[in-house]
C-alpha cells in the first residue's frame, strides 16, 4: 500500500459514495502493452506505458485494463481511463498520448473502449454524476483533438457504435438518462431519446437497419431503434420495440442473422426477432449453473457463450435453442473472446488461448 494514496471522491445523491467492491487506488500499479506473435503466442515486445497510483479504484472482479484495445492496422490504441490513452506502432514505439482528465467511474473502473471512424479515434468519457462528461474525437495519426462535445449523462461503461445507412453515418451512445446519436465526423447531435434508466454497461448491437441497446441493472430493458431520425425520437415510430427481461448487467447482447440474443449474467439465453421484437425463445439455460462476464460471439452459425468457470457453451444460432457442446479451458475467464484470422482468442486468468486454424494453413 502507498501511504496517503486513495481514490478520487465520488458523490451519489448528495453524499460521499464508496463502492463496497472498490479496490486498488491505494497501491502502485504498472500498466503494460504487450505484442504477441499470433502464430505461436511468443511475446515480441513489452512496453510500460504508465506507473503510479491510479486516480480511481476498480471493481475487485475487474482490471485497470478492462477497455479493449483497437487498431487501424498501423498503430494500436490502448485506453486506461484517467491514466490516459496511448498510441503505439507495431514495433513498440510510442506515437502519442492523450490525457482525458479525471474520468470518475464510481470506483469500479472504466469499461468503454476507443472507436475508430475513418481518420478519427472516438472516446466516450462519461463520469460519475455527468457534470464533466464528454465525447471526443482525436486524429488517429497525431492524437490532436478534432472535436469535443459535452454530455449531461452520468457514468457509463458502454462502448459507442457506428451505424451506416440512410446516406449517413451515426455514432450511437447508450446512457442512463439519454440515448444519443452524433455525426461521427463533427460531433453534431443527430437525434436523442429517453435513456435506459439503468446503468449503461453493455455495448449496443447493430444489424438489419436496427440498433439494439440494453441494460440489466437495476432494471432489465432492451430497446430497438431505427437510425436516421432527428430531434427527440422518444415515443416515435423509430422506437421499434421494447423488451423488459432477459438482459445482463455485464455481458453485451449479440445480433446475428436476423436475431438478437440476450444473455443474463447467469447465462439464461433469449432470442428475439431483431425487427419486430417477437420472442423466438426465452430463458434457455446452460447445462450447468454458471456466471458470465464475457459477451457472446458468433462463428459459423453458432453462438459461443464463455462462463467465468472457463466453459464455452456452443449454441446453434436460430429461432430454436439447441446446445451443441461444451468446451472447458480449465481456468476462470471474464474477458470476451476475439475472432480474427481464422482463430478464436480467449484471455483467461493466467493464459491467452488461441483456438482454431489460421487462414491459409
């Protein structure tokens, strides 16, 4: 422990708030960026990007490196909340750093990840009670600000999504008070609607001309929206349907082949028609009791649901629930899997697993 080190002060409903599962701000930490050879897992290089006592705490089940890094094919961009956003080239040389200021997260850590749009890197910085929340776009080459827009939205952990259609692109952001869409090139607000009235943690999903936003705590709600609107669309025909059960606090839903799949934190799976919200099935259970923090992924007509126990349940995609198999990895897993180059990459508590045959092999 570092004497005198403590998390930034948080206030909820006019009183100081300390999350019961918050930890880490009273200790010294080292944040690193590693490059691994995708063929054999060999570490190519390792860089320390930041050292010190962090501004805020994290949840005991989370990490100070919870946001997913992204890449434009030339550089990798890694975000660590108040401790900065870092750009490195593929040889491990630093390109630039962005200081977002204090991004308070009520003591449980940040979760939103950087989003690439053309030559811009977009970062959502919603914090605590929303007094200093903003969204910013940076030049991906230099880190220079292209635009910045303040937001009156309290802390969220959801990553925005870019939606293309109707002759324009939209950057859709989830939120407790407001759901908002921006022009990703300029930051101009395009439309807004009443928020989820629940913690915005899960990432919206996009497909078939629909955006589905969901939240699982304190209430469960999923809302489908047709992009392309203007002004306040609350209650308008652009809000296609609303479903008030089956969603998770942490794992995001997945949209695949005309269906959106909601999964609770205990792995109960619900399948809805993405355009109508019609229920195909709901409350399908994994074969054994389990808890989930990783979001589902879809591969070759199947959904892969990975539990915290390290078991991946394979479910056939479609309007009928069918469990195909269970694949254990033998260690706890909280991070969502990534699919790339013909392989499935899964980060466990102690190992990074690469599963499958790389393309061209």
